[in-house]
C-alpha cells in the first residue's frame, strides 16, 4: 500500500505522538495541526487523503472547520473525533458528510480500523469474498450433483445469485470466471432436469407453482379484506435484478415473504403472461378461449386480452373482487396513474403490467449504446438499477406505500445473455423467437436442445398438425440458415428468452407491506 497522507487536527496534538508512530509503521503519514485555521491553510497548500478532526477546539471549532473544509474540497473525507456524545453534535457532523465519527479517548487501533474502512475496505471485502467462495466451491459442486427436485433447484439458484452478486462486487476476476463456469455447468444440469420432468408437472400434485397457477396459489391467498393491494408485474425481470433493486423498495416497504415460481415453457410473454392472467395453460386457452389466443405464426400482438383473461379467471374461481388492470409502456401513463392512485383504494386488487425492463432488454440488441452500457449480466443489473432509481415506477411505489397499499411484485419470465448460435432450417411459417422454435419441417443442427414432438404433453398448442417445438439450452440461440453469419453476429451477446435456463424459468414472487 502506498503511503496515505493524513492531516490530524487537535489542540492537544502533543499527546498523540504514539498514535503518529503507530500509523507511520502501517503506511499512514500523519501531519500534525493544532487549530482549524491552520488546517484550512494546510489543505489549501498541500495534498491530503483524509482529515482527522477534533470537534472541541478554541477558535474555529470542529464543526465550523468541517464546513470550511467541505467548501474547499468536498470530496476530502473527514473523521470527526470528540469527547461530546450529544446526539445533536453527531447529527450535525453526519449531516455535513463526515466519513466516520469516533469518541475520545481513541487508541491507535481504533484510528487504524477507521482508516482501513475508508481506504482498504473494498480490498478487504474482496479478499474475504474470494476466500469464502473458495471454501464453498466444493460444497456447491457436491450440492449440484445431488439436486433432484424443483424446490432444491429454487434454493440452489438463490445461492448462485448470492455468489454472483458477491463476486461481482469484488476485484477477483479469476474467481468470478470460475463461478461463471460453475453456473454454466449448473444450467446444463437444470436443462436435463427440465427435459426429464417438465411434462410430469401437469399430471402430478408434487410440482412447482407454474405460471397458470400463480393467481390461485400465490396471489389470491395474499389479498386481505379491506386492504387494497397492488400487483406489480414487471415483464422480463430476472431474480438477480429483483435483488439489485430491492434495497430501493425496502426503504418504503418491508418484505413479508419472498419466494419463486417457475415460468412455463416457452419462457416468453405470449405464453407465460397469458397463462398467468387466464389461470390456464396455453393449450387450455387455445381450446377453451380460442378468440383470446394468437398463435406464433399470426402477426397480431400476442398479449392484448390480459384484462379479459383475468376477468374470466376471477369468474372461474368465484373471486368476486373489484380490480383494475393497467399496462404501462411509457412514463406519461405512469404519471397519470400515480396522480390518481388514491382512486384505487376501494379496489381489492390494482394490476400494473410494466414492460420497460423488457424494452431495455430488447434495446440491447438494436442500440450500440445499450450494448456498451450492458455488455453482460453485471452491466444489465446496473442499467436496471440506474433506471429504477430515477423512474416513475419508483415514484409509484413510494406513493403506494404512503397510501397504505400492500404490494405484490413479480414477473412473467426472465432472460439470458446468449452467445452460441445454432443453425436452424424451417419453412417460412415457423416462429421468430431466438430461444425457442415452433412450426413445420423444423431442423436444428444440434443435439443439445429439447425437441418436443407432441406439444400437448407440454400443454402447448400446435401451430399445425405436424408442428413441433425446440427449446434452447444454456446460452444458445437459434439462427436460420439464410444469412446465418449476419444474424448470428447481430444477436450474439444479446438478452433473449423463451428457452430453458434458471435465469429464464425461476422468477421472483415477493409480498410486501408498507412501512
């Protein structure tokens, strides 16, 4: 570590010589100063990394000196040291953006710890994270080998999200690379698990909550009499994105419960969200409500009947509740809804479908700037957080908390960053989605995909009599043979959904109450 230049301001500085020697041995070069005015002169003429500032001094006191320091160099960190434990003094110091606050008498180790928190915190945390993951690596590997149930996969995926976020906050790139390889291995085994078990979930009682069961099993049980609730369905919100924005939300809401459910296949809006609002599988919708189902090969918008599907589900489940449905794709609509949110207090359920995260995801494909801002999952999360902090969605949540709404936050499916193209041959009527394909005469140049010859076993409608479905694995994406290289390069390193991965299928369901 390079020497850190410390300015120590105290009217009894002679008593602190042992502290100076202690710090010098550890790479901290301290310059003594006995009063506030001299300290300001030194800051003007010399370069310091930090100031240790006594609160009680003759002439300019500590708080007055602090104010002047911030005028000169606002970015210069200051640690306040005082005998005074009065709360208003602490509040004043904290309000003026001190880096830390210590009570006299202070020993050298206290000073050292305070300095380390400021200058070495990131490195210390990084080393600790790397050490902890190394210890956990073999345990995670063994756990992965033994997973054989959907609830174990839900728990395992949360653990992987934890380590991904931890390692990305550290400086250890090599450890992060090891983790990414472990995540790829996990997704391959998850693909095999889904391939072998998914069709059984529609026939057995022992199954995860799937999209079409979300209202019945998770949403309706959370509704309270005489307590309005907002259902916030954020399209394309991955579980790691929820973890990233959750600290912003928990300033205003407390988490009562946090769990997950499985998005149905294909993990696309057309299938998953229609299933959520209807309480039916895609096959059931196409048979029982064909006027509300639009096939892949039809050009119309695929999610234009969500309100009608929800009305039908409420009627089927004998849920006589007052609700409203709102789909939001632009900020202007947000602001109108925020201003009128008090009008929803008499409703049991207010539904907001927010498509903006999905728009950001698809924009990465089409806009060079978004590609640069979100080159990987870390960048994608960072972009999500940056948007959310300054978004009308956060304003809506703040307003809802003040009005006393309970809040359910969930999504329809997740997404994954694709890197490996697969050559595909088909007729012109096959689907355009990159993570799944359906249609006639489909040929896929890979054995590492899931082919479903009988879609009804997966509760999926047939586009034609002999149509099948293909689902991509890990980070694969389907590219037609015509202009293969052009489109393979165009879509590489973009976020797509529709296939089989933990990121796409295991998605958050969170119930919150206002603070």
